[in-house]
C-alpha cells in the first residue's frame, strides 16, 4: 500500500484521531466525579471564605459548610458567626473575557461587606486576573456599604485601607476588569436590598432550610 | 540520523548541558517566564512538561513508520495535545489547587517548542527507548533551569521556598520578583553564567 497516497493518509489520520480522542474521553469519564467534587468543594470554600471562615482540608470545608443554611437554587447562604448573622450570595457577572463568578457576603443589616471571593474568572493573567489576589479581595472585608454605589478605581499602593469611604483600589492596567467588578458589586448590593431576596435570606436564618 | 550520538550518557549530557533546551536553544521561554514565581507550581509544570516530552517522543517513535511524511507534524501535534490533556485532567482531578493556580499554562504546554522540537529532531528518526530517554532528559534540562529561576524568584519575592518561610519575617519582599519581568533578568543571567562556564570549558558555544 502506498504510504504517501491520499487514501492511506486520510484513513491513517482518521484512525489515529479516533484512538486518541477515544482514550481521552475514557480518561475524562473516569475522573469526572472527582472533578465535580473538587468544583463543589471550591464553591463551598468560596462561600466560607467570603463569610470570613478560613478552612484548610476538603473535609473541614464540608464540615463547616454543614453549618451554613443554604438555598442552593437561589444561591443564597446565611450563617451565624460570633453572634451576628452573615448573608452571602453567589454572583455571576460579565468580566472582560468571560463570566466572573464568586460570592459576596454582607452583614444582615446590609451595613458592611463581610468579604468577597472569586470562584472563577477568565480575566487576563497578571492583569485582570489579579482580582483573585488577596490584597484585592481583602479590601472588601469590613468595608462599609455606602448608600450610593461603591467605586473601584486605581489608587496608589496596594489596597485602600479606609473602610468607610466606599472606595476600593482597582488594578492598574486592568481598568475594564476593575469597572466590571465595580458594576458586579453594585448590582449585588441592589440585589441584597431587594425585599424578596432579603425575605428569603431571613427565612433561611429562622429555620426554613431548603 | 548518524550525526546524533544516541548513547544514553551522551543524550543526558547533551540535553542537560551542552544543548540545554532553555539556555542553549532558548526554547520554551514563555512558560519559563510565567510560572516560575513559586517553586511548587514550577515543579509541577516541569514534571508535566517532562512527562509530555518523554511520552510523546516515545509514541512518535513507536508509530513513526506508519506516519505519512506530509502529515507527520499534524500527527505529532495530536499526540502532544493528547498527553497535555491527560496532564490537565489529572491535575484537575487530583491537584485542584495547583490546577487552578497554573490556570491556562497547562494547556499551553502544547505550544512548548521543546516537545515538538524533540519529536521532530530526535523521535522521528530514532528507536523508541532512546526517544523516551531523550524526551525525559530534555524535560529535565528544562526543569533544572526553571527550578534555579524559581528558587531566586520565590526566595526574594515571598521570602519562602516551597511555601516554607526561609528569610526572617522583617525581610521586605522584592515585588518585582513575583512579576514576569524579573524572569527576563534571571533567565538572562542564567544564560550568561551557563555560556561563560561553557566557554571556559572550551566546548563549542
């Protein structure tokens, strides 16, 4: 058979592609449960971190998450921490390249942020991708929620230490991502203020666990 | 190919030193710059590259006599992509944290020129076992240089090695070491030092 002929080449490519893709799908199938479990743990860990609870091992995450009252369908979470009630909500918002998903936690009187955690993003690594870094996320810890919108804007240095001004230091060189985070967070504040959402969150804390 | 010495010792010395993929051939630079600010990430990335280079060279060599010449590079790319996706899936399933911090760079192993370079320059014309060894040692040559860069970047950028605090707590981290530009400087220094030693030995540089 002519190895350089068109028919041989087409058949060869077809067989080789089929074999390798088949092996890949087998591998994918074999690990899919583990990957889903990992994603679930990452999501639970994000909710806990946003609420200010640090966790280490996957077991610890699942154990701590057991104490969180959750309405998984609505992505709403509530938990008593040190005598105060903390609400959290999962968000999905538009970033520069794709969706940014994460969790924002606030106190039950909506007076301040408890924390913000990113679950997934497709922002440019090293630029917009820095929303994943500690200094950016930590700025939301204990930041007062202003009556108006918050502002994410580039300031000098790393982070804005003033917890009362409703200003968060953005990322230099990633203005679009900073703008996205600003509108996502403002949108979330509005959502928390929605009477229906607030009602659902109150129901969670008074025992109605979905 | 008669001009390549295929004895295991010669391949090892060649890939680790005399034609080291990073500082002699200057291949695979983008990942060398991107992932080297933490030793753990660097080690995992380099092990991934070594695994892919070794096994893709082995596979190319095993099936080389059935590959039509005009599509050989497409087939090599397919084989490389196959192993890279295996690495990606394995990391996602068993090392999710590292998978997350390496982000898109695992997928980009596919574009690492070292892998295709070895498949084309060595595996295509040599037996399977020397090809496997050639791939693994090329990966090791890549790993060696990356680890050296990562030691400096993590130590000076975070004051840690493999996440363990090494420098005293009052050490002020050099922020530049965490960022990609520092890898350019360090890589330049590594190439400079490597070539200087080589010139002193009188080896052809």
